[in-house]
C-alpha cells in the first residue's frame, strides 16, 4: 500500500465558517492484516450495480462512490468524516485562521442543526444568534436530517453574499428568519488586558498557527506595563480547540520546567502512541522560539483557568496539564470531553478522510475523551445559575461517541422527559432577555469569582455543588496559595 500524506488534528465538531485546524505528520498507513470480507464487498458491488441499472434516473459513478465512502467513515464516530474537494480545501485554508462564513459552531440534534456557540465578533454573533438555537432552514431549504457537512457547505460562500437562516429558539412562539452576510473573518485568537490593578486576563478563543506567538507577545506587553501582577486568569471558555502545537505551547508558557509532559496519545498505530513535552520542537517547528524571553513571573504567578461546556479538545489539554501539575486552579463547569485525535489521510490531490486515530490523556494519564476536565471549583455562569447547562451538547451526548479506553459503552440512563422539558423551559426563560456574555467585562460573574479567589475572598460556588452550602473559603491546591491583595508574585 502506498504512503499517504497525513495531518493530525484536534478540534470541536464542525464549525460553520471555521474548519478544524491541523498539522502535518508523516507516517504510512497501516497494512491491512485481516482478510477482506469478500461476501460483504460483493453485496456492495451488487447494490452499486442495481442502482446503476434500475434506479429511476442515471446517477454519476463519482457521486455514488463518494457517498459510499462518506457513509462508511461517518458511521464510526462523530468526528470521522470524508472530505470532498471543497471541504478539504476549506480545512486547509482554516489553519491560517482565515475563513469566509457566518461564524457559528454547530452540532446535530434531533435531525436539526444546533448552534453550540456563536464565535465572538462574527456576523452570527452580531446578529444575535445564541447557543441552543436550532437552524431549521438554510436559504429556505429544510435541514431536517441534512448532514452537518452539507449544512456547513450551504452556510459558507463568497464574502459579501448573504445566507438566510431560519432560527427556532425554545421559548419563542414561532421561528424567525435572519439574513446573515458572509464575510472573511480573521480570528484574533488571544485577547489580553488588566481587569483590575494587579490582575491580568488572557483569553484564548481558538488554537491556531499563530496562537503561541500572540500569547507570548501579549503576555510580554502586560508585564512590561504591570511588572507586579498578583494573579492571572487564563480564559478558555467556549474555546473549541484547534492545533495541538498551540495547546502544547500555551501550556509550556506557564509551566516552570521546559521539559514537562503536556499530553500523551494512545491508538492502534505505533506512531499514535506518543508523548508531547513543553519543548520547542513540540510547539514551534520553524523560526525562533516564540516563548523565548517570557517574563519570569509568568511561570509562578497564581493562576485560575476558566472553562465551561464549550471548552473542548486543545483547551481541555491545556486545562488538564495545568491542573495535573497544580499550576492553576481550574474553575467553571465540566468541559466538553473531546479527547480524540483526528488524522487527515489524503486520498487524492484534493480529497481526504478525517479519521479518529487516538485518544488524549493528561500528564497523569487521565482520559479526556467523553469525560472532559472537572473543575477544582465549580462556579455557575451567572449569580442566578448556569442556564446553558441543560441546553449544552457534550461529547458524551453525541451519537456513536468514542468511549474512554477500558470503559464499557454505557446505555444512557432513562430521563424524566417532563422534568427535562421543564428544566429547559426554565433555562430558556432565564436566557430570553439576557444579553450575550461579554467575557472579560465587569459583568463577567465567573471572572469576578476568580478575582475573589486571588484576593482570599468568598467564592460563590455552583448552586448544584454540595460544597456550595459550606462556608465559602476558597479552595486552594498545594503550590497555588494566595493571600490578600498585597501579595506579590512569588519568586523562584
């Protein structure tokens, strides 16, 4: 069997206007060890022949075979898929952080396209599309039972053109029609600012080619103007993932030793069993080391990592690594649980198969897949609670999701449909008139709790958390102790 060019990827599901990012890798496809199932292959050939001879109208060979490949790959798990010419081209373009689309992360639910989250500062975000919205029509074409890939293709297009989305929102009497202009979007993956004197906020919205460079530049700028930073919040909420080198580099930026294990992978192929360390060759393949010359305080400053159900893949790798080494307190809600590796195996010059090839594990060997990262301190999204919790889709909710290694596939527990519906209605009532959360603002409740933790003040834990009934002394892990505001960043 000939060698194929491969790409290793991590990322959350499908994004309308944003494809998963990837990196080049080089290993040969594994030779088939077991004999081919000849009887089943004959049946496939027979069905192909029947369609060619008996179907009501002629069908192109290319269409039949592409759909057969697509169906075979899609039956494996939610993240394996066949990429035709257009999808493959869009995925390669997306690695640069540039794309043309409306800017929403989507998943499939009950045959419809569900909005996981609008991407910040995109046409969809500005148009008021919210997490939990269902897209029922695209340009008046019903999406019921349409594949996610097909729906994404319809929402993408040329910059300046419009796509009309029909949106159904729970709690609303009727769907509403929303024209959204497509545009080329250049995502700035890192934001940074001082939220209070002495306290810094760094947000990574996606892990792209330039994320490590951006984070290093903005961290240096923060310390140049504020050399005595007493606490730093790394905000990974609603970060769907991206490039693995980005996750390694961001983790390495905060860990005190350059050779610490960040993440490991396990799969069927020998080359799928790897360990990745905070070394330059694992996060920067070319050019100067983007982490050279980082402020020394970045390695020791007390940290909180904010996560939620929209934090997936690369963001879970970072949160898991910093949590395992007790470098930071992880705060928020349980993450998405997307801990599988996808590899692009190029079939031709312009087509490929995205295939799940391994699982990710934290430095202590904890599986991420279908489990996610559980925060050290569970904090609701707002003072009133986390209304989105009952509406969010997590990896474990997806059909055919890959279970953790050694874990038997679980039969979903029977749910009280009425109770679930009532919970959704209550959540929607809370969300109906609420403005989209502005991360990093003075109204950011979870950020405020992170600052309270730094200051040794009361942290309001999640209402569903049994520890919420206790007197709220902040949880502190060994090595991350903080004192009242006069504390300075500890020295090595």
